[in-house]
C-alpha cells in the first residue's frame, strides 16, 4: 500500500533521514520504533507531505505522492494522528471532529461517522460541547484519534499515541488501535514503547539517527537481542 | 448626567468604526502573526471606492459600501499574495517592514492618482439629520454607522463560529500544522482571512466618509493606529477583544474631547497603548497562561 524508497530529508543542513525505506502492506499494522530524535516524526511528516524529501520516492496505492500537497494527501486517504495530540484547544470536541472531516461533503455520512466515533469513545460524547484544551491527556488522545478517523482514512499514521499516558490508558489506546486495524484501516504506528507496539504489530522497522537499521516481523524483533538491549528495557 | 449619556451615544458610532478596523488587524495577526500596517490604508481605499461609487455610478450608500467591501476584499487578497506570502517563512521584521512599505505604496499611489486634496463625501448620498429622543440629540449618521457596524460584526461572529470556513480559520490560527493534517488549505484560509478583514475595513472607510464628511489619501493612518491600539487593548488575535477594544477607544476619545480638550483626543489612545503594554501586554482578554497540552 505504501512504499518509501530511499528518501533523504533535511532540516536546513541537518540530514534527518538518510536513504530511508519503509513498506506498509494493506491491512497490516506496521510499527516504526526508535529512540528520541531518531527521525520517526520526520518520517511521518514526510509521508503527510509537510516535509519534502530531497531524493527518493513515496508511492501510495501505486501512485507517486512524493510531491503531492499535504491537503491532497489527506484526500487520498492518509491521515495522521500527530505527536502530542495537537487538538484545537479552544474549539469544542464536536468542532475538532468536524475539522477531521473537513474535506468531506457527505453530510449524512459525516454524521454517521461522528456517531461511530462517539460509540467508540463515549467520553467524547459526554464532553462534545467542551473545549478540547480542557480534556485530560487520555481524552485528548482519543479525540485526536477520533478526529483522524473522521477523514475515513485507509492508512492511518500514528505518532507516539501512548506518550505521557498512564499504563492503563496505554493499554486501552493500543486495543483501540488494534480494533481500528481489524475494521480495515492500515496503520503505521510510531512508538518508543517498543514492547507494546510489537505486541500488536505485524511488521516492524527500527530507525536510528535517520536510518533503518533493522526490520522484520514483530515476532522476529521481539526475539532479537539487539532490539531487546536497546528498546525493551522494561 | 444627560450630557454624559449624550457623549456616550456620540462615542458609540466612533467606537464601532474602530472596532471594525481592529477586527482586521486582530484576525490577520491571529492567523499569520503579522501586524498588517497597511490595514488602515485599505480602509482609505474603501472610502474612495465608496466615494466614486456614489459620485460616478450614482449608487446609494448601502450599495457603495458593498462595492467598497468587494473591491477591498480583492485588494486584501492581492496584498497578501504578492507582498506577504513570499515572506511567510522569513523573519517577522521583514514582513513588518514590507507591511509598512505596502502602506506607503497605497497612500502615495492614491495621492499620485487622485491628488493629495480631501474630497467631500457627497451629502446627496447621506443627508444628515438630527432627532430629538428623550432629550438626547441623535444624528441619523451615528445610527447608520452603529447599526451597520454592529450588523457586520454579527455576520462576522456567525461566520467564525458556525461556518466551515470560520472553523478552518480558527483551526489554522490555533495550530496551522495540525490544520494542514486535516486537509485544510492554509493558503486559502489565509486569503479568506485577508478578504474578510479588508472588507470590514472598507465598510469602516465608507462609514468614516459619512461620519466626518470628508476623505483623503492619508485618512487611514490615524484611525488605523487607533484601531491597532484597540486590537492590542482587547488582546491581539482575540476577536471579541478587538470589538470591545474598539468601543473603549471610541468612547474614551469622545469623552476626552467632550470634557477635556479635543487636542488630547489622539494622545489618549496612545496613552492607553503605553499603559496596556506596561500593565497587561496580553490585553484585556488575553490569557497569560499557556493551554494544557
Ligand atoms: N524543525 C526542525 N528543525 C531542525 N531540526 C529538526 C527539526 N525537527 C526535527 N529535527 C531534528 O531531526 C532529527 C529527527 O527528529 P524527529 O522529530 O523526527 O525525531 P523523533 O524520532 O520523532 O523523536 P521523538 O521520539 O523525540 O519524537 C532530530 O535530530 C531533530 O533534532
Ligand atoms: Mg517524534
């Protein structure tokens, strides 16, 4: 579904991604794990079109999206749940969800999807008139996921959805991610919480200072000594 | 007491004009963090478009206002596209200097094309009458200015609060990268913001024509600065703040010229600016604390 071939991404003179490659098969959960500053967010933002690679290509469902504008990429079915949740703090929960469906014109189906988000996250329904900035961290993460779902994505990019959440909530978020995938959405999950990520993923890539240093099935990586040493401290 | 009420009534229409102009400053600042110093001059262009619409096309004042709003909406979009967009990722000072350049360009281009002299706003378009209501003398021009300005502010509030475009404007000003990830086109949203802000300024320009009876190519400078003060007073980037700030400045100014000395009229707005920058730089409606992340 998504093939990234040898992309180089720079911030000014900083070479953030070096000949990075990645492949996501339709219907799967693929996780990209790596330490702070490895280049995970940079990878997702490049797929979303916010950053442009200097070299290399990104193919999505057989078409080259390397130079497509970010708002068009959302329209093609790729939505991102950004790092740090990034909800619109002084807009209500409903308004945030509406923004998720910004590109859609089908009012009725939008309404149906909003009900679907509410049934998945009943807390959001209770708080739908509340400003997003007043929600708890976990609720904000649910809102960020719900907002991305409103775009009816075929591929969902998720940037450290477990960040800063209590262990119980982390479990809940991961089971939600699994559920979203089981209902047909392909997922590229960026995580530092490698244990959790590998427990729900099919395939995994490990990134270090802008390069893929390891890849394989989730089971293979869970067994790998290198991964254990570097990422599975807990 | 009667006189105080009379002064307040007089101040309301002036305040409404400042509020309309201040809205444009605050909306643009909210979305691209630029103090658009050309904004007062867009108001001036609006006044001239209104003037020519009345004198050359023979329209009434309402149509003149609509034409001025449409022309300036387009002007605002062009200014943003040509002057500010190429600098969007450069330093703030570069954009600020550009804004001052655009301001001077509009002023001296108008002088070049139309001459420096003031033009008398035709009173055929608006015959001023005074009404005596409960001992207060109410001018129909004040009523016209106040009612149309408040009407426009209500329309703006509706757009910002309930329409998809308005919500996108808020989303972009809160977090433009997150907005991009929703599929919102930031460029289009910024253009819309300039269009709306400039249209409001144009309406204010026509109102200034009616209010003072004369217009000139440099008429945008002082009201522009005062509206800027109003926007800062309310908290720059905060829409209700701009409205309240506009009325406060308008009322203060009227009170000072009514009770004190009209020579201090201009000084008072800038005194307010200094005071607010010293005491609460975020303005009346501004929050000092960050949002919960
Ligand atoms: N806007 C930027 N300007 C300059 N350098 C940047 C910028 N954003 C990221 N970088 C650098 O690029 C590298 C990769 O950053 P990135 O944010 O992709 O890492 P990450 O893997 O997402 O880390 P984290 O787990 O902390 O979120 C880092 O060295 C970072 O310092
Ligand atoms: Mg990151």
